[in-house]
C-alpha cells in the first residue's frame, strides 16, 4: 500500500513535499525578477543552493540578494545578458551548478540552449530539445496532435504553401470569420481576426511582417475564429519514465491585447466529465512528443457547443502556475527539479483533486500612452509598495509573488510585470455548484 505523502507549508505559501528523494545540490537560475525569486524560495525550502545571474540593470535586484551566489552576465540588453547562452553555461560550469532552471521567457523554450546544456552535461530543468522543436511551431504541433487524435481547431495548418491564394481558399472553405496566426508566434504578436476576404488580404501582410520582425519567421496558419470562445488550459506534468498527469485547468479568457491578465481555476461551467476528457487529451498531447517536465496545453473552448480544440502547448512553467499550486496543494517548481533529476512523478492522477477556487492577477509597471492608445512599460523608482500580505508571508488565502521591494528601480529593458497576487478559498469541491454557476 502506498504511503501518504508528507508536506510542510512555508511562510510564503508554498506546499513542499518533505519525503521525496534527494535532489540537485546546486542549480543556476537563468532568469530574473519575480520568477527568479519564486524558484529560489522553493530551493531554499528543499535545501538546494541557488546561483543567480544578472545584467547591469539588475545588479541590486531582490533575486540577486536572495540567491546563495550571484554573477554578472553583461549589459542591460537581453541579447548581452539573459539571452547570452555561452555566458550562462560558462558561469554554470565555473560554479559547479548541476542544472539550469530557465524560468519563463528568455531561453525557456529555446531548443538550441537545451542542446548546449546537454553538450556540457548540465541538466536542463524542462523538456528535451526534440520535444521543444516538435511543439515550437504551431503548424507542426497541430499536425502531431491531429495524428495523435487530439482535437485541433479547424483550418489550414500552414505547412507548405504560404501563398495568399491558399489562405483565401482555406478561409472560403471553412467560412468567415477566421484567425491568422504566426506559426512561431506568442504574446499576442502576429495574430489578426478577419471577417471577410478584404480584411484577410490586409491582415496577411501585417501578420507576416510582424512575425518576421518578432520571430524571424513569417509563416502563418489559419483557423476558424470561434465567437465568444474561452481560453482554457491544462497544466500537465510528465516524467522521463513515460508517465504523465494533468493538474486540472486554468481559465485564462480575461486578456488584454491577446495577453493574459487574470487566470482562475476551476473553469466555471465545465462539467467533471468534460474536465476529465480535456485533461486526458492534454496528457495525450504531451505523451505524443515524449514530453517530460511541466507543460501547459492550451485549448479553445466553445461554451455554446461544449467543443474544445488544441491551440498550442507551452513547454515551460507558466506565469499562472501558482493558481494550480493553490488548487492541488503541490509545488510545481519542486516537481520540476524532481523530474529533471530523473525521478518518477510524485503521485498518480487519482491522487490529485481540486480544492476550492483560486484567482491570479498580474501586476504591471505601466502607464497609459495616449499617442499609442494602449498601456506601455513605465520605469522609475518604486516609492510606495503595499500588497494584501507581505511578499514573503501568505495570509488568509492571499499569496504574493514579487520581484521588487519599496525603493527599487524598475527598468523598462524587460517585461513590465513586477508581481502577481494569488487568492485561494479552499473548500470541498462541489461539482454541481461549479457546473451550474
């Protein structure tokens, strides 16, 4: 009979499993800000030493002081610091770090960086380079999922012919409205909705140019545009032994400029039967590419028809992972290190259950730009910072993940998100209440 796992809850709200086998002795965190602080907290709780790397703009940042060791990467420019693969690996080797955690963004989904880590016998805390390449382009990922029997959004996957005439014909075949997307895209870039052929012609050029500028790849795909669709994603985890589980869903439908700003779980109106089916499809998607580590399978969900379709898979830890941690009572960063060390998953699917309701809000350092008619990053000194609870003390179901303290300088060199506030109300899961809300 399997023993019940043992847990402890840290002051900052992390639920750590205390009876897992030994982990790495030291890891390097190839990231900055909020996520670097987040990873360090778990490592401190499980006795893993941490190494921070920083740009000149981050020399006095919180994560630098939290780590056991810290080393300069280079100037503020991402290309000369957090994207400098050779410098990061060189530091990891010089300080005897056994593994590198990429966080999210920067090098977290860079297959070439994984290859570089492998070459120098440094564990990459994430999936294999091949899994990344299989899932990195939306067109290839959709083809793999279709072959594996995972539902995909109707449309043209963009494999082969990229002519405007082909996209026009595909749109005519499935019917307007349609959505154009960059196959290498993300973050709301290279994406346009088209209601008719004239809009498609205009968007085709816009999307290609934007995709080339942002991703150095101008190829597109076309999907049926689902009116009033919801964005529901499933957190999955796989080990190197061929096993996988899902840790239920997050509803990320509240977005601004095609970027998430609020995330919650469970998704209201989702029956347990449909939840199980979508979760199983998410695990099936991951296993189709021999995936290992943390990943997120994103679905487009039509509440009217109760149909869902695979959109893409993110091969990294998501910004919104604390929502899942609150709902299932597991530390996903601890799981990442555990799986990267070669251990089997800490639990089976039947041992995971939803508990209550959780919501995350992202906090950005931004101001409204009237000329551009949108919010843009805003740098400067933080004169006053107050959160519902301190950034290191979870109270009354409120958890704060933060990379700054009062008095810090916020730079505009990087993403404008400086913190996340996560709220959680635990209770026994009432399926009927959630389905009928």
